[in-house]
C-alpha cells in the first residue's frame, strides 16, 4: 500500500510543480510587455527634449499673433481720428493723421524695388511746402507706388499739380540707419534711390527730417498706396504656430513607432482577442 501511494504522490507533486511553473511562464510575458514599453531610452529622452521646445515655439507664435492684432487695432484707432493741421501738431507720433495745405515742388525721387501685387515699381517721394504763421515749412511726401516699365533705364513720368492743394496722410518715421548714410547725398532730384535714409532727409532741409508723410488713399494726388502697416500679419503667425504644433504631433507619432513597442503590444492584444473569439 505504501509503494502504490508513492508514485501517485510523486505524480501529484510533479503535476503541481508543472502547473506552477507553467502559470509563472504565462505571467512573465505580461510583466515583460509592461516593462519593455520603451524600446529606446536615448531616443525617448531626445524626443522629450524637443517636444516642449516645439510646443513653446507654437505658443510664442500665437502670442506674436495677438501682439500684431493689438498693434493693428491701435493703428486703426489712430488712423480713424480726424486729421490734424500740420501747423497745430504738438507731438509727432507714427500713424498720426495730418492735413496739409500747400504745393508740390519739383524735387521728387524714385524709391526703387517696391512691389505691389507681385509687380516691381517705385514709390514716389516728393517735397511739399506749406505756408503757416511761423513761415514756410517743407515736408517729404510719399505719394505711393508707380509701376516700372519694361525698359529699366526709362523712369515713369510723375505728374503733380502746380496749384495749391490740400493733402491728407499720416506720419511715418524716416529710417535712422547708418549703413547707407551718405549714400543718397549725391543723388539729384528725379533720380533713383535705393532707400529713404537720414542723409537724404537732411539734405532736403525738411522741417522735421526724422519724419515723412504717407498719403492716404483718398488724396487726389496719391498713386497706389496699399501701405503695409505691419511686417508680418497675424494670419501668418497663426500659420507658423500650426506648423510648430504639427511638428510636435509628428514627433509623438515618430516616438511611438521608433522608440516604443506599441505596435508589438497592440498586435499581441489583437491575437489574444481573436483567440478568445475562436
């Protein structure tokens, strides 16, 4: 009786130990799968460094768009005010609307390499003189854009009234650059210039050489105006932000595919699900 029970006990022991070992083997892949979700730690750390950077750049572009939108609102509010007489102007500010009564002189220049709607042309800068209680004043007027002809050597004709006129526009600063200082000192009226600078404004003996006036579109002596109020519009900043956020999203997808075992885990779960269904 003792000998007959011994093999049975051994078989039970062997069966028990085999079941325990098998259950341990079954639990091991699940633990390994959870631990081995990250396949490449160096690549994961690199992506973790770049991801907040891309998000920060996108948020920065959104902030820039808000700033430009606020600038445009301020400009619109200032331009919508009634133009002030230039003689009554106490403080010069950019985009301050002004009104002048006087006449154009024969001193005008072609500001080169100016485009409108993809066409190359010139902006016409012309001196305008006014008479006030304090005497005669001289202002530099940007009358707008004229298209260039097919012949580069032939400048377009500039027509201007000889009688006194009332013009309206807004103040805009003359670039105080030293890079081209003296570059326009030898250019005579009716000549082509590459940039409006302080040297030209000083040579013309203007009343306020640090400012010039851009004509409004409703002035009858204006050419094509279509002034660019800001260098980059808010819509472009929104487009840049979308690009940065798209790159951040693409980085997450690339990280999942290249630095993790997410595809293997999804495949294992799919096989288990199909095995249960069958």
